């Protein structure tokens, strides 16, 4: 059973906790606001601890020493940094993740040894790239934002229908990782021909992303 | 009783620093003797400088030794202002001596010339054709040092108990670097660089070495004293005029702007409000003068263009070099020049006038008012301008301070012009001459002369002094000084 | 004759400690940049302060870069919030290689972690606490002695 500790509050923490619990994990939440704690405690089957998650005493009380994962989701980057650092150094928590608001801090946190993700960057990616690309779903930055993963559905107007992978001129560092045809996942090879209705799992560098999508979906 | 005791001690410290400045001033009084390199024959006149030099040095040493604070004393901004006031009055006094002894000016005339020099105005009551070279050099030197804000640089340098707030007292608070000494050092370096480059440029343009140095000093300090009665017009040379224009514009740039320019960060300059003002007013002024004035008065067309360009730059930058007389100019030309003189140069530079920054800010404030009408009623609008690399958010208080200043400026302008007009001069001449004095410009329609009425000269002297120090420092320090003297005497 | 060197010092947080340090260092001749989110906090700076004042959130890397942190000789994090101080100190030390970095930390428990990360911290709580305790510990002893002899 997965033991998860989340520091933070608000709707996102609520829904996240609900999801984790549904998947069978045990969740503890630490929050600084009394009223918020009460709300969360009433709504969720999770342990809610009232206190400052960046205080080692509170972390100890909340059982940080025994959790598998800690997610620092307070609104302040600096608090999330301290929480994760304490988790790793004092409590040896195996997996820790910090939320950052300032996209520049993603890199900073990594250099300080903390895994971080930036909602700002995710949202801006979605907005930037989703505009006009209705066929695209689930855009995910992975590998610290260095690589983007996306699901592209080919409709009848796609210019690559009927072409084999070899014939498609994909930019140098991008590839089609998987093709989902109906129920079947296909690992594509050079001679795999694409059909309408195929769902492609595309892996590309963020700055080539637009180009790749254009290639696959716009009829020239 | 105790209050007076304490006040006396504060004044000891104040006078000590005044003494320090007097000692430095003694060196300035010695510098014109380098003119002997050109005219060794003038050595007989050297007493005219050695005497005040000695007096200044002695007074300075006396004040410094006697009043030197034994313990560490911090001074307030107001006290810094008093130091500024007393120092300048003392410097003026010492500086009149050479003029009285050598050029045999009356007291009023000497004070006028001295104040015109130190405030970098450039209006003159002497006949330069009969003036010894050492005096001419002296005038240029005091413009150079006056422009640099002699007192402030020195005090920032020692930066003792009178902190950097003192520079605010002189009306110049600019931060080029994160420490006042560094900023002062940079300002000095820039200024010295200008002086050297300017001198060389003038020599290359065809001036004699003596003239080149004098005019370079006068140009970068936006002073405007010349060794020739016709000013730059005497050379009638495109290259001399071009060098002048470049130096005048450089001199009127805010030191921070100049620093940014020298570091090559041109992109930042594009956002600079004062650059916008210059970019608008200079071409506009030149165009109006060209089409409506100079093309009708001067032949050939090239000359008309040159006049339009030169006079516009000279008046906006408040330098005061001229290439022509103004007697035949029409009213429109006068309106343009007077407006430019009133608007003036950049803040925190050697220039005078209301200053482009204030004009820019008020113009922006007008724009924001208009914009406000089109925003949703409950919208919050944050109003800012660019200062160097940072945004500065403008408060209502700032705008109020500027509005009050401009009011004071205009009121003084009207009163001063009235005094001049009282003596029978025409409207346009009175307005022109006083705008020139108040803005420390230096262009003249001829009212300023050795036989001008005494009261007119004094009105101009007061105008130059108030204009250079932007009123408040002088007024507040004078009031404080007056009150304190009364308190101590009681 | 000690050679005087002008340092480039960045102070994050213009509270009482930050302002005090800023005034003192600027007056001593060093180049000082003070960063604080609240413009009004700069009013605590004295007449002698001649450094730069920057309004901004020092947890944003942009802000630190604007303050030219790469040139800093000394970085002092003195905001009211331990976590901000700790983050700024680490960013300064590890990312920008500022030679000396110090963070004020109020909660004693956090100090050890930061020692491990090689960040100098100063904890007013323990420093003052220890000082006071020592003051009274001494007098406690004297009383005892008196009683013993009577």
C-alpha cells in the first residue's frame, strides 16, 4: 500500500487525494489553515494534520518517516523546497515532488536535488499548443520538461494517411512511439502505414512540437 | 538654552565641512594660472588669483581645524542643505575677487559673472575681446566644476557624516552604482572623458588649443561661456558647430542615461522618457525655426539649416552657445526658443530649466488621465515609467511635487520677466532674457551687458541661483539658516 | 595597513535586521543592493544608505539575476520567513556560486539540515536564548552559594 503525504490545500489537493485513495493509497495531508483542515477532514477519508509542513516537528507528527511519497503543493515555491529537502534529508522519504509556480524554478530545484514540476509551464504549453489543435489530447512534459509526450488522433484530413512511417519526414529528434489502432497498440516500424482513426503517441522536443503536429494533422 | 548649545555644535560641524569645500575651492582658484602656458606675460595678473586662493585656503583650513568635530556626528538632509548654501555663497564670494582685481568689474558685475559661471548659465557682462586669457580660462573652469556639482562630488567622496542624502540636497540624486562613492567616481570619469574628448574634437575641428579647451568645458557643462563675443558663430564652421551639438547633447543627458549609453545598452535608451522628449522637441523646434525663421533670414539654405539645428539644440540643452543674434527673429521664433529654454535639459545632468523628465511625467500623467476614462470604473491602473533598467511606479505625490515645482518656476519666470520689463525692455526681450537666466541657458538678446540696470542683473542672478538648485534647497536652507542664526544669537 | 576591499553585497529582506545590515555596510563603503517585496520597507534605510533598492520577490530567479547576483561577494537572506531565506541562500550558493551566503532561520530545528547543505545559518532564537540562559545560569549559581553558607 502506498503511503502518500501531501502538504497543501485547496481543490487540487482535494481531488488529488480522492484519486489516490480511489487507487488504494493512504494519504495524509498537512495544512496551515484550521478551516481548510476541517473542510478536508470532513470531505476525505484521509488523515489531516494541522500545522506548518515545513516544520520538521509537524512532519514528524504526520508520519513523514514512514511515507513512500511526499508531494509539496503549497502556493509558495520556497516552502515546497524546504519541505522536500527536509523529507529527503531528515526523513529519507523515497520519492518527493515539489510544485513550483515560477517556471524558472523547475531548473533551480533540480539543481538543488529536488524533482519539481511547474503548473505554469504545463498550462502555458497546453494553451499555446492546444489552440487550433483539437486533435491533440493529453500533452505532457516529461524528463523535466525537456521532452513532450502527446496523443494525436488522425482524422480523414490528415496528410499522412496512407503513408508509411518511413515516408513521413519527421523532424530529427522526434518520433512516433506507439500507434493505437482500435484496441491494438502497435509498435510502429518503418513500413507501418497510418490509417484514419489511428491514435499516435508522439514524442518530441518542445520546440519542434508544433512542427510535428502540423506535419501530422494539417493538410497543406 | 540647551537647544542653542546643541545648535551651535551642529553648526560647528557644518562649518567644518564648508571649510573643507573652501580648501578644495582654493585649488580651483589656482587652476586658471595654467593659462600662463599660453600667455606667460599675464603673470603680472596672477595676484588676482593667488589672493583669493590664499583667502579660501586659509578660511577653509581655519574652519576645518577649529570646528572639526571630535566625535562622530551625523548630519541631516536639512543640514546638508545649509552646507550647500553656505559653501556656494562662499565660493561665489572668493570667485569674484579675480574679476574685481583683474577685470575691474563692479561688485554687481563680478557677482553676476561668477554666478553665471558656477550655475553654468553663460550670460556675460564682460567684453571678451579685452579680457586676459587667465580670466577666460577661469570662467570656463568654473563652468566645468559648477556643472559637475562641485560640492556634491567632493562630499560624496568623503561621504562622512553627511551622507549621500546630500546629493538630494543639491538636486542631483542619481545612482549609477550601488554606492555613492562609486557613483561619484563614475560621474567624474564620464565628465572628465567628455572634457578631454571634447577638447580634442574641437582642435580637430579647427580651433586653437586654448579656445578648444575653453569651449569644450563650456559645452559639456552646458554652460556656454565663449572666448569670442560672437560665441560659436565666430567660427562659422560646420565642423565646429557639429562638435558643439554633440557635446551639448551629451552634456544635457542625465548621467545615468549617459552611463547606459556608454555601456552600449542602446535598447534601454529607447524606453527613456527624456530621450522621447528630445526626439520630439528637437526635430519639431528645428523644423519650425527653419521654415518660419532661418530660411527667411539667412543665406544660403545650408546656413539656414545650420542655424535652425544649432539654436534649437543650444536652447533645449540650456547650453547657450549661439551662432547668430536674435534681433531680427520673429515672434514665432522667440516662442520656440523661450519654450525650449523653459523646458530645459535632462535631470541629474548639468543642464537647467524645468527638466525634460518633469515635462515627460506630466505629459504621461495627462495620458493616464485620459486612459482612465476608458477603463472599467473599478479597474486598477498602475502607472509607471522606465528609469534606466527598472520600472518606477509613479505616485500621486510625485506628480504633485512636480506640479508645484512647475508652478514655482512659472511664477518666478513671470516675476523676473516683469522686473526686466520694468526697465523698459520689450515683452519678447524680457521673457527671453529671463527665461535664459532662470533656465541657466545663456542665450541673450542683448539685455545682459555691463551697463544693464543693477536690479535687472540682480534679478537674473537670483534667477540663475534658484534655477540651478531647483528652488527648494535654497529656499529651505536659507530659511533654516536664518532661523538658526536668530536662535543662536538670542 | 589592512587593505580595504569594496564588496558587492546583496541583502534580501529589508526588515529590521536587513535594514540595519544594509545601513551599516553601505556606510562602511560597500556596494549594497537590498531586495524586498514591499516598497515601504525601504523607509527603514537610513540617510547613509547609498545602495540600490529593488522591489521584487527574491524567490524568483529573474529578480536575483536583475540584482546581478553573479557579481555578489556576500548574500544575506534576512526576510521574516525562514523558508524564503533558506531557498534564497541555496540558490545563491549552489546555482550562482556566491562565495559567502548566510540565512537567518528562526526555527532551531531547521538549522541542522542547512549545515549539512553547507549553508551558513544564524538562528536568533538559539543565540539569544543561549545568551539569556547563560546570564541567568550564572546568577542562579551565586544565589545557591549564598544560601549554602548561611
